[in-house]
C-alpha cells in the first residue's frame, strides 16, 4: 500500500507525469483538479470548494488504507504545496501519516522547472482538456505568475525530510525531460525503496 505524491508548482507537469507513471506501477492517479473541479462545477472556486476537496481526499485516503479490495496497490496524487504555508506543510504530513500509520509507504516526488517552461506547459492541450479552470488562458497565466511571486512552491534542501521524515523523497528537474522519461526515473526510484 503506497502513496506517491507528485508535487511542484503549477504547470510543472505533475498530472502528465502521473499519467505516465500510472502505466508503469500498480497505482491509480488522482490529480489535484479532479476533486477541486468536482465541487467547483457547482460551487465555484471559493473556500467551500477547497474545503470539500480536501475532505474528499482525506476520506479516500483513509478508505484506501482500510479497504482490502482496492483496484491497485497505491495512489499517485498530484498537488501544489506552498512550502511557506503552514497549512500546506500540515496537509502533507497528515496525508502521509494516513499511509505510514497503516504500515504503508509514502514517496514524495518533487518536480521543478523554470518559469518559462511552466508558462509554455500552462497552455498545453492535455492540461487544458483535463482542467476546465485553466482554459481561461489569461486568468490561468496570471494565477501562475501571482503564485510564483507570492509563494515558495519548491522546497529548500532538507525541508521535505523535516516535514515528513518517514517518506522517501526524490527531486527531479524536468525542464528537459519528457513525461515518460520523468516517470521512468520515478519508477526506478520506487523500485529501490
């Protein structure tokens, strides 16, 4: 039973890498916007949407570690973590604890890419197809730039081990890597732990 968290800033390629990784390992992908957009479709992108999205994730993770009939051995979960935000660090700890407390493994995979690469990926076809909120290109670009300026969306050296000491951690700069290459690196990392 495993939780594989792929984290990093917006448009770094988390969902695309997660889709490729799903082909290589016995885990199902839950990308960040699946739960957000479920509620946003009815409630818009306000506080209640994000609260319900988080609640749904926690409920799924708890049910997964307790259920003996899961369709896969693990969950690949993609998320943006503001390392400057206490609530985001606590969220990372809490979802990890659900799995480690049940005897499972947690892998934290952090992707990083420069701003120019992320702006290019922000308008990629698969991203726009999967994430309705990103289809307003001007809004999406401005949101990406604003969060880039306001928050620290990649960790500092040693920070992830401090936040979640029981997790296995890997950081990949995927500026020059295709999603399948990144997924293969992750698969290799998982197989060694």
